[in-house]
C-alpha cells in the first residue's frame, strides 16, 4: 500500500490469515519499521518483534493467557 508521503506499507499473512509481518518503507525503500509476529499451533500470539525488540506471551494448557512480557518490563503474570 502506497501512502501519501511516498512510503509503503507491506503486510504478510500465514495460512490462517494471521498477520505475520508488517513493514513500512520510506520513499527510498529503506525500512522504517518492521514487525514480526509468531503464533502457536492454536493461533495464540507467542512473540512480537518490532525492529528487533521482542515481546512475549505465555498460555496455560487451556490456552488462557498467563503472562506477557513487553520490552523493558519485568516478567509477570497476566492480570497482576
């Protein structure tokens, strides 16, 4: 997708139609931002990397969110 300022947005999806890669290039095709998501077998997001900085999610055996760690944040339990 071309934006008004000449930059481009790029999107890539997996076979489940989940967004796996999102990027933006400036008018000279130099990357401005790159986001990469990974998912487990049931479709829960496990990681998100934005320009190399990674956030993680964890789930219990019933696929309920049990934890999330964002960049610069100490490990903790969901809802705490």
